[in-house]
């Protein structure tokens, strides 16, 4: 009789442990997805920051001076404080 009383407690504890592992895995996956979304938004903001000042962009035809403007803006936005440039 003593063993019969304790068996459901052990089974329910193991079920709780396995449920806890599932919850932790979902939390890790959710955190990974949020980090990926944040990186995507940061890339969009960086792209807009670089391309916004350039008025001569025609996306079907990138001219040499437009490409030079893009490179200059990248240097200005991301590397303006570097002493090595």
C-alpha cells in the first residue's frame, strides 16, 4: 500500500520535469527568434540610414557616382569615429 501511494507522486513529478524541459526549450527558441528579429530590424535601420541621404538612386541602374556616394555614406555612418580611416 505504501508503494501504491508514492507511485503517482513520482509519475507526476517526472511529467512536471518533462513539461519544464519543454517550457525551457520554448523559451530558448522564443529568445532566439526575438534576437533574429532585432537583427533584421537593425539591418533595415542601417540600410535606411545609409541610403536616405542619396537622392540619385535608381534601383534598376546604379551609376558609378551613386555607388561612390553609398560607399561614402557607409564610411560616414559606421566608421566616422575610427582613427584608422
